[in-house]
């Protein structure tokens, strides 16, 4: 017998059974008839006999008094052998046809030995060939990582332990192409003479199409439910008799009823009797097919008895056969519109009575004129000049008040002006800011007089646009001396005040201090959250620094995130003056380090401060400022969020940093970088590696990323360096793909936030894959959480585009950044990576263990694999395995190695 191309033992004419299991054939026939959704197969009631009965002979054995007899198979003749082979072939043909029609494959599992055989159709479904490892581990490797633990537990408890039938829906990952498929597995357990399970026979059916259809249906239902409940208008379904069948919250709100009470009402009960006849006529026309929908205005009776104006649009809901089943009504609250119509009518009536007395002069005036009613501030009239100035139409303005149009830039201004007018009867030349209809703010000169029109107290307003004059004044001042973003003195004004303080210091003998403040990692935060958010943060920082100073002190913004504070009149003794300056610096460190709330987002940032203390004007203002800046760089070098005073050694450190930057630039040009790879191990098997860049420095040797990556990020050199890493890693994937032992190895590549935000990032990745010939399914891009804070929609779009080509994504350093389940559930991720900071103290800090357990549980809930990095001890590994994490990376298994070493390691593991 041949099972999927693998020959079984040949039968012999002995007392052993022929290796064709008729029970298995019967089992497959039975299983086929129970598969949900499979086409019915018209199979014969009996399959062709596999072994002709003529081959069986009875023989006696043992004591002849006992009467023991045994049926044995005699050696068949040539014609009987041919008949047996034809029968077997026909049986297998029936079985294979049944599997093909039912889209399933068969298997037989020896539970005790942990090995299994499978049909050709099951092999095709799983993407395996005849050389595949048909052990329990081999089958586990085919199961999707997100379902693996559940299936293992189910098999162990229900099948192996209790002998129950196996019936489960789960996902598999095809071995040959990595494609995900949904399957339904059915198996029957066979028991030995002791009642213990020893064999499982069954089938596996492909149900991917059904699962996808279920998902699409669920998403469609969710979209409908969300649209219905969150609509801004009322929506109600009503029977042809008028009873409300269902409604959304907005409809219930319009009627003033709780949603649950609406279902007991009819539209006749809640309709004002004055409009009931009109409503019934409209519904009859709908039923008669005169109109597809009807819209009219009416009044509803609310629960509290009050009347409310609504606009109703009604249409018919049809079933799949095109027959009407009920009414659908869209209901809008139009009370504001109706009130506006009444006010407009009232205002127009008043205008017609008095228009002849002032219309000509009023409209001909070149000044902007406006008349409002004193009692409620509503506009009575306005000339064309005013309409042109404010950007409103006459019909939109009349009957409204200034607060309705929000023309004032400050709250309470209309009320304050009205009080002044009542007390003094006029207002003269008040400079004030107004807001145009398009939102533009401008300066105006405002005057007003109390007048009476038809015995109604009113105010006549005269307005002139002086925005050009004010803008010129402000521009001259700001351009010369102030920073446009924060309003603080700029570099020019600061340098002037430093010179003045130097002269004053020589006269009074009192020390002066200069504090150079730079925000830590502001550039990263600015790139992550966006420049508009960064600007708001800088303004808040400026306010906090100013609050720490005296009136005689100066705070200036030089550029970007650099601020300078000038402290004058300090102690005459340098050590006391230094202590005074340090106290101010510590206060600034503290307030800047407090959380900021910007655009409803909490931001944390720290600062580094350099201080220089001086007495007279022996040095220039530029030299003094440079000393403070050098001290600031020393504070950066000491870990940031700290204070350092100027020292001559700072100059040498600054020069060394500049030299390193230039060397890094040259290293990229000269291709002085190489990749090391650290294995990723699952259940003792290397399944992937992480690519880690190294700098092969001509004089200092091999440098790790910590020596240069941060500098590359700050200077923008991370873009060409990141592209080199991507290209080199893809090339290595292509090399390993040519060897059977390494073709399955996935390579993880770290992607910087700045690199990912490049508009052409997706194109760059795909181009590198094409150039190198790498298999995209063996590439995994590791992203950090900070990438998702600025434009998460752009991130999702780029990830989806790359996943369409087979790439996977891992979330690196999970839990150390801005973790948020709201974005995590939306991201098309494949893997979470537990940060090594949690692994380090896993066994001594309960919080680290709790975090690791939470990440594993979260990954399982989201269907993501979880890998732990930084695993260095066997105890850490066992702890993580107990949590359900079996994918590791760390020095316990291997440090990062050159490509030659890791390749040798891969070959050893494959052997």
C-alpha cells in the first residue's frame, strides 16, 4: 500500500493482518458525512472488498480439545493478487475523491509513539512534502502560534487523557509559503485492551473561506450598529400601523423619552394633532409608490408635554424580495431654525418702519456702521462697509448678536462695552481686536453712541480697521528684539542685556550668572508628536522658566529648544553667587520636569543646564555665552536632567564630539559598517536572528551601536545608515535562502522612527527586496512605540502595504514607551518583544515578572507571538516558559556574532 507516496509494509501470507485498515476506510466514510458545510457525496453503500474472503482459511492450534481456531491469510495466487491490488486501488480512489470533494485530508496519529501519517490532500493543505517531520513537534509547528497553546492543552486533556473525540477549529501556517489557513479537525480515538487511547484517526477540513465570510459579516454588522447609534440625527423604524419598532438614542432625546420607552409608542401619539393629517397623507403616498421618500416639517409632543419642531424624512425599508417591511424615519431638531425665522421676521418688520429716515445716509457712509438693540444686543441694521469688513451677508447678520457670530476675541467684551455705553452714552476710539467670519483676527478702532429708534434703545457703532497700523508696530518691535513663538527676548536683545550686565557688574562688584538651558531629547519628541505640538510645548516651557525668575532677571529663547537666563545682582562672593545661580537652575529643572498637558496628551521632558558666573566685562558677551553653552554640553554628557558649571575641559569634549560626527559621516561613505546577528530560539531550535549594526572603526576597532547610534539620530545620519542596514540584511536573507538548512531563518531589522516616517519608506524597503532577491516572508521589521504617537494612520497604512508583500512586524522594547491598547489593537503586528529591562530582574522583582506575564497574556489575547530578549540564565528561561513564552533571545543562547559564526551555528543546529 502506498500512503501519500510512502510505501507501507508488503503483505505476506501469514497470520498477520494485511496492512489495509478497513476500519479506517469506514471511519473516513463516516467522518465525511458529518463535516459541516461539505457537499454531500454519493458514495456506494459498501466500498469494494479489500481482501477477498477466499484468501481466509481456518486453522486449529493448541490443544485439540480446546477447539482453538484462527483465520489466516494464505498466499494468494497471481490472479487473486491482481484482484486484491485492483480492489485496494479502487478503495483508495474512492477515498481520495471523497477528500477532494470535501476539501479535507485524512490522518492517523499513533498517540504513544507521537508520529502520524497523512493523505496527499492533507499534505497539500499543510504545505508539506514527504520529508516533513511527522512528529508531534512537527504538527505543532504547523499550528498558528496564537492557537498552539490552546490546541496542545485540549489534546492533552480531552484526547490523550480522557480518550474523547478530537473536534476543534483553529489556524495553521502552511509550511512551504507561510500562508495562514483556518481548518476544522475531527478525530476518533481508538482504545487498547486496557481502555487507554493509543491511536487517533481523523480528517482536517479547510474552512478558510467560511471564516473570512463570518469576519466580513461581523464587520458589516458592527458598522451598521455604530452608524445607527452614533448618528447625529434621530433614526426610527416604524410599522405600517405607526408603532415604533426601534430607535437610536438621538431620536429618544428629541422626544424626551428614555430609549427603552420609545418602543411602546406610536407616531400618532407623539405627533401634534395639527400635523397628523399631513403626516398620514405623506405615508399613504409612500405606500402607493408615488414617492421613494417624503420630507416635511411637523411638531412632536415630548414626554413632558412641550412641543418641538422637527424635520422628518421617511422612506420604506424593503426586504430581499423588494417588498416593503416597515418605515424608516430620519428626524432632525429644527427649533433653532424656527426661532431664527421668527426673529428675522421681527427685525425686518422694525426696519421697514424706520428705513426711510436713515437709509440713504446710513448706507452711503464710508465708515463701518452697525446698529444693535440695547436690551439683548441683537443686530438691527448694518451698512455695506461693515459687512465687507466682517465678511458676513446682511441676511445672516440681522436678528443675531455678536456672541452668536463670535466676533469678539475675549469673553465679556460686549457686556463691558454695553455697561460703559449705558453709563456714559458714548464710547470714543477704543482699540480692540475683532474676528472676521473666516476666523482672521484684526485690530479695530471702535466708537459708539446711544440712540433711540422708534422708542427702542439702541447703539450706533462706528468701526475702523487699524490692523495694518497695529501689525506694523508689532512687527517692528518683534523683528528687532523678540522671539515670534514665545514672545521672549531673542538673541539680539539678550546679547545687549549681557553687555549691560557686564558693565553694571564692574560698577557694583556684584556677580552675574548666565544659565544655558537645553531640553533633553526635544528633537525626538518634536519629530514624534509633530512640530505644532512641539511649539505649544516650547511656549509652556517659556512660561514655567519665567515663573522661576525675579522681575530683574531676563529669559531669552535663542533658537529651537535653547533658552538662556541672565541673573543679575548676585552676591559679591563667587561661591555664594554660584550657589544662588544653582538654586535657580534646580528650580527650573524641577518645573520643566513636571508633566505637560499639550493637545490632551501628557508629555514628559527634562532639561540640561550649563552655568557660568562672571564679574566684569573683561570678556565679550559671545565668549560668556559660549562658556555657558559648553557647560550645558557637559550636563548632557553627565546623563542629562542635571546642572554643570563651566570648566575649560568642556572645550575638548565638544571638539571630540564634532570629530566623532565627521568620522561617522566618513564611515558611511567608506562602508565601514558590518552586521552581527543574534539568534532567536524557540524550543531549542533557532528560528530567526536579529541584525545588529557594528562600526568597524579604523583605529578603535569594532564599536557597538551605543557608541554612535544616538549621534546618528541627532545628526540625521541615521537615514543613510538605516538604509545600509536594510540592504545588507536583505542580501543576507537571499544568501541563506539558497541553503536548505538556513532557508527558514527570519531576520529581524531595527527601524528608526525617523527612517520609518520617510514618505518613500515603503518604496525603499520593496526596492531593497527586489535588488537583493530576498524573500520578504523571511523579513521582520522591529518598530518602537514612539513611532505611533504622531500619525498612527500613516503608520498603519505603511505597515499594511508591507504586510501585503509578506513582511512581518515586531513591536520592540514593548512596555518601556507610550504603550496604549487603543492603538495596539489597530496595528497589524505579528509579535511583541518583552524588553530586557523587565527580564533582568525577573526573579528578584515581582513587578518585572508581573509585566512579563501581562505581555504574554496580551500577546495571546491579540493572537501575537511573544519573544523575550536579554535572557541570560536558565532560571529566567524556565520562568518565562512557565508563563507560556517559548521564544527567546539573549546571551544564554548566544551573543551577537559575525555572519560567519552565526552561519556555522545555524548549520550545527540544523544537523
